[in-house]
């Protein structure tokens, strides 16, 4: 499931971009804070609904997410599940493609960096210590 989501959300950004998306998915599963207090599994994260919509656009649109994962995506998913973490997604809980320069905050959370078209955001210091332990 995580392999399919990584591809659906970031295939155009190559392996590195897919790994960063995987970081965010795993971070949300371990974070016991903010919008992620009630999600504990990868499935919970992927199918989480916030504000009446799925958190990940690919669940709604479905094109790539509902296709079987390829071996490359499965290998990448295993890496993030085995604790692969790299900046800017190392502790990020959010990312998005603004189709413009990355804003300095996203829902008041600080910008940590950009990879190709995706902007990444960590929780404000002191608001989600659990994401740094995972």
C-alpha cells in the first residue's frame, strides 16, 4: 500500500521524491500529535479523512494508487519502513505541490525544504515530539 501511494504521489520526482513521500507517510503513523493522534498504521494514514476529503489526493483520484506496485516501488517502500529518513522529509508530516514557490509555512507549520515540486513541512518545535522518536 505504501509503495502504491509513493508512486501515485511522486512518480514524476523519481526514486528520491518517492522516498520523501514515504517518509511523510511513516512519520504520520508514528506521530501521536496534531492531526495524527488517531492514525497508527500505514492504512490508517493513507485512508485518513480530514475536512471531508482524503488526506492524499491519490486516494480520491485513484489512477496510479489503485494499480499494483512495481518491484522498484516495493523496494523503496521497504527502505522507508526500515527507518530510512533524509532531509527535507526526515521529520515532515506534510508536503504539497504549490505550483509556485514554497510558502514559509503550511497551516502554520514551518517549511523544511523542497525537492523538485514538493514542499515539506515539520511540526512546530515542541508540538509533536513523537515524530522525532520514530
